[in-house]
């Protein structure tokens, strides 16, 4: 088998004397889609931040395309990230085109004005934003539109891997559906792989093939989405699957007592 | 430096801004609008009352008070301006680098600022002026230093908040250099807050510099400076001619109030933005 | 049928010129749980706040909200206080914003009881009992702890315990589990449900999660842009939903289509009462919109097992 896009091996992160991530391993194949699920505080975001270079691991290895270290720009054109809060993840002073243009210019110094403008339009089309919105400031956009801009910005350097940290959690149901469709389409169009961090299992079923279940900094279960979520083996996964509201579901308080 | 709480009604803000503009204009155009040479001594005409030729009268040496007031605006505004620009640049530079790099560097900067902050600005400036000589430059440099921690503290807290926002992290994930992120994104977003700080600081600096001049540690006679005018007018008060001190004092108060009112308005305006 | 406990009758709220609620008509019977579902900005919180008259300053209210047959708008200050402290209880999304961070859990729980003249020992005893009932362990220690020492889920249970303490006839719960993990959410709604049934208190439960509302409530009211567009029995939600907006909400959840397939989406973004069109509030985004929809405000029609406000249903009714 060829080298995976991302291989995380025995990752550990300690904040002072608190272990946030404890021996986590997973891989994302080229063009794949791996979900990381778990309750809040289980260390999902910390893993994502280490993968994208925002945080340094205490120990363990992160191999991007088989390499342990990449310079800043190479890493950036390989792995990108979309954040949860669409209201805070764009510079409030920058128009949509400026935001995308800045990133494009950074990754391809050779690119001239004309082709940059063309690429901006292409990105806006890709994420389903009206080209006219290019001149808008974030405060004139809705949450869903902002998240589209954030996705366009992340896709601008043609990354092989996109880390999405609860990227649809803050959105209304109808907007969430639009963005999920966009993510499915963008993956089909560009072949980008996803590391999809979420606490929402129905989203996992919709966009991911593989899943890693985390609990208190550790991986408690991993495998194919269809297998893990249909027949969870770990007690925590069973609880997680059972607590998702669905037709015919009766909430029970017995779970925590047992 | 806690903001002077004036509770400016919103409608007063344009008036305050206009006053600031007028004072600045007065300073810029002094040679053209001053009716007389501010240094022209005319002992025979000392303590002249308000009149057509001397709209605000003359001082103990017969110099035209209106002209001295107009020229006085130059040093009286230039001093605080230099102070806020110097302290703003240095303070924001320190604040942003401390917030950005964090760790021991942040600790070091914060400690140093705390120590500097412990000295009241005016006392520091007076001490330095007494040690290194009077004039325009020394008190301004000393006061600039004294204002650095004041501005840096506020800016550091804001920069801290800002640097942890996801948009900054997104830029880091994009592989932009720290310098690029700080100069192109962090600083422009902190600019409104810096403006507010500068406008508040301007008023304080003006009072402090006037006090230093008043104590004789700043500009020396025969310079036309509002602080100095207040001081030099003192003996005349006893002689029954309070105009000189009064006029200069009123100029200081009006200017300080106007700048502070503008600052407060700016703070309200940008309040929602500076999160 | 007996008179409803809580009745919104053509409630309209505006802030200055800005409409916030356009027409809310809904009743909650004693012991009944009604879910109020809709996307953000649709006016769910405002509807709840209008019950206890906690609307922002400058709001004008038309229509009425009646509790036990009495218009809450007509209550004097003393009666209003009494009504707020004895008849209704509120549970909000963020428990940390509800509980005073510097006081102990015990103080928080006994405050209202003490205010009502209950003695200290008795109040503490009842507070401890209430905590135990919502599944909080080690009650004695908890009473002397402060909010920051408790997790969000545990604190929300404390808030529910406090809500139940005064034996209210109506509980208003505004997204009480949105900030919690799903596993914690399950426990919290289970407790809320069990306790309110035991005390036969009515519940107005706000959420943006249709499935959650269906599991907790007897009836569901779907809200869009300051209006209730559909009301139906919770167990008929999937089979009987008639309003295009309700259907859109149901269809846009992943899980309704096979993985990887496109979700059925509605174009545009959720609107508020201010931006919605004059006729049917959903007309701008409706996939089956007709010309009449934009001009004429559709009346609430009785269809199937519930009610829906949609012009396209008028054929069916006749
Ligand atoms: N910078 C930090 N300093 C100290 N503790 C942190 C820091 N970042 C995260 N943590 C802690 O690490 C744990 C895991 O956090 P996180 O990775 O954000 O979890 P998740 O994304 O799964 O909710 C949490 O308990 C959190 O409080
Ligand atoms: N304090 C307020 N001042 C002005 N408008 C408000 C205020 N609170 C809410 N609104 C507006 O009222 C509408 C309904 O809000 P809300 O009831 O909070 O919606 P929901 O709870 O369904 O998300 C929204 O359009 C919102 O912008
Ligand atoms: Mg997280
Ligand atoms: Mg709400």
C-alpha cells in the first residue's frame, strides 16, 4: 500500500500535568475521510491543532505524506483547516476577495493579477458563493456564507487534506445541510481528504468512511463508519450511539448510573 | 490612566471634534493668523486691556496675548502628539510582541512594564527633567516612557484576545509569517483601540506637560507655551491682571476636554468592534 | 377539554418598528409537554420570554399570553413576581450564566424557598432531596460546592433541581441541552421528562433539534420567522408533517438519505420576522411556492392530526 496522506502515531499532548491526548494513532488515506468523534474535552481539537502545526505534540509522530517535517508553506499547501465559529474565523476588515487573494498570492508568487482573479471566481463557484459577494466584508455575510468563505480559503492552496473542526456544528440545520452537500461535492471535485472532527454521528455517517472514537484523550474504538456505528464494541461508543435522538428514541437516565 | 468619565452626550461629539480641529488648525496656521509677533516686547503697553489691536490684551511685558495663545498651541499640541505617537508605537510594539511570542518574553515585558507603571508618569518626567535639563525634548521623552506601560497594558490584553481568535490561527495554518500576520492583520484590527488610547493619552499628556512647564522644568521663557503662560502669569494675578494665566488655563482645559470627549466617543463607537 | 394552562393568543411583539413575533397562537395544557422548534432567530426565545414578561425594553406587545386564564400582561408588579417565582420555572441553555458563580450550590437552591418564607433547615432538606431526584450524587458535598467545581451537565441538573423545587405548574426550557454532549443531553432530558411527569408540570421545551423535541414532547410547534407554521402530535412528526418548512427541516438532517447522497436543502438562509415576506413567511425559500403565497397570509388549517399554515393545503382541507 502506498503511504497514507496523514499518519498519526502514538500522539501525546500534555498541558502542565493534564494529559489531553494520550497515545492516539490514526491514518487518513489519500482522498479518504476520517471522522474523529467524542465528547467535549476528549482531545479532538488538540489532535487537529497538532496535525495542522498550531500546537506541538509532547511526544509521538505526525507524518504528512510520509514526512515528519515540512516547512511552513509546504505544510500549508498540504494540510488546511476550517474552524467551528464562522463569525470569528475571518478577518473582519478583509473582503472575501482580499482574503482569498492574499492566500493565493502567498502560495503562488508567480501568479499574476488576472489569473488570481480567475482563481478567486473559481473558488467562489466551488463553494457556491455568488461572485458578487467577493467585495463583501464578513459582517455582511450570514454564518453559512462565512463558513463557505472559510472553506474556499482552506481549499485555495489545493491542499491534500482538510481538517474540519466542528465546522458545521454552529450552523442552523438547513444551512448545515447546504454545507454538508458542499463538502461532499468539493471532495468529489478536488479529491481532497477530510479529517472531520465532530460530535454529531449522523454527520459522520453522511460524509465519512472511517471513524475514530475518542474518550478522555484515548482512542477507544476505530474502524469503518458502517461497522463501528452499527455494531459498536466499546462501551463508550455504545453509549454515544444510543444517546442520539432518532425516531422512536426514548431518553433514559440509566446510562450514567450503570 | 483611567479614562476621565465625562458622560459626553453623543451630540457633543461633533462639537468636540470641531474644537480639536480648530486648535490644530490654529497651531498650524499660527504665523498667518496671529495678529502680532508673540515675542515682541512693548513695556509701555504692559497689561493692556482687551481692545481692537490686542483682542485678549497684553502680558506684563506688553506681548500680545492672543498671538502668544495662538503660537502656544504649537508646542502645547506638539508635545502631547509626540508623546502619544512615541508611547503608542513603543507600547503597541511591545504589547503585540509580548502577546504574540508569549512565554518568558511576555513575562519579561510584563514585569518591566509593571515596574515602569509603578512610577507616576508626572513624577518620572519631573525627575528626569530635573536630572537631564529642561526644554522641550527631555520632558517629552520622559513622559513618552511613562506612557508606554499605560498603553502597552491595554494593548497587550487586546492583542492576547485577538491572537487567539480563529482567524489568526487560520492565517497561521496558511503558513503566513508572524510578521505578516502581526502587521497585516493583528495591528489593523487593534488600530481602533489604539486610536482611543491615543486620544485619551493626549489629554493626559497635555495636562502633564503643562504642569511640567508650569513648574519651570519644561520650556523656558520667552517661549510661548500654555503651561508656561499659566506660570508666568502668576505674579500678574497678584497685580490684578489674571488674564494671561486664565486664558492659557482655559485653552488647556477646553482642548483636554475636547480630546477626551472624542476619545470617549471613539471608544463607544469601536466598543463592539474591539472584541 | 379543560381550559389550557398557558395560552398564546395572536401574540405579536415588536421592538420599535422591528417585528419580532408576527403571530404566535399556541396553547399548553396542564401536564403537557410542547416542543417549540425552529432555526435561530425564528423567535423561540422571545416567545418564552413573553410568558414571564422579560422582553427587551421598548418592546410593544399585541395579543395576549394567558396563564390559568389570566393575562400576564395585566399582572401588577407584586403578582408578576409571585407568578415568576411560584408558577413558572425557567431553564436556559447556559447553566453557568444562570447560576451566580460565587455562591454555593446550596445557596442557589434555597434562595427562592427562603424568599418564600421557608426555614433554613427545611429549605436545605428540600434542596438536598431535589438534587437527589435529578440524579446528583454526593448531595451534601455538592451543596457546599461552587458552580466552577461542577461540569456543565451536572450544573444543568442543579438548575433543573432548582426549577422543580418550587413545584411550578409550568417549566420553560430554552435549549437546555444545546451546550451539552449528547450522552449528557440524554440524561438531562430524561430527568427533566421524568420529574415533570411525576409532578404533572407542563413543559414548553425549546430546541432546534426536531428529533429531540419529538422524544421529549407530546406536541410540536414549528416556528419560522416569528410565526408558528405548524403544530402536530410528536409521534406523527415523520408521517404527518405537512408544512413545506417542516418537511424541509426533516429532510435536511443527514441520515434521512443514504450516506454520500445529496441532502435535500432549502435555498437561502433562515429569516427573521423582519426579513420574511408579507404573505407566507416561508414563501422566499419554499420549493413549492405559488403566486398567492407571497401576498396572502395563510391561515392555520386543521390538516391530518395537526394544524399547518400553508395555502397549498387549503385544497386538501376542502
Ligand atoms: N491550551 C490549553 N491549555 C490547557 N488545557 C487545554 C488547552 N487546550 C485544551 N486543553 C484541555 O485539553 C482537553 C482536550 O481539549 P480539546 O482537544 O479541545 O477537546 P475537544 O476538542 O475534544 O472538545 C480539555 O480538557 C481542555 O480543557
Ligand atoms: N434584545 C434584542 N434586541 C433586538 N432584537 C432582538 C433581541 N433579542 C432578539 N432579537 C431578535 O428577535 C428575533 C428572535 O430572536 P429569538 O427569540 O432569540 O430567536 P431564537 O430563540 O428562535 O433563536 C431575532 O431576529 C433577533 O435578532
Ligand atoms: Mg473541540
Ligand atoms: Mg434562542
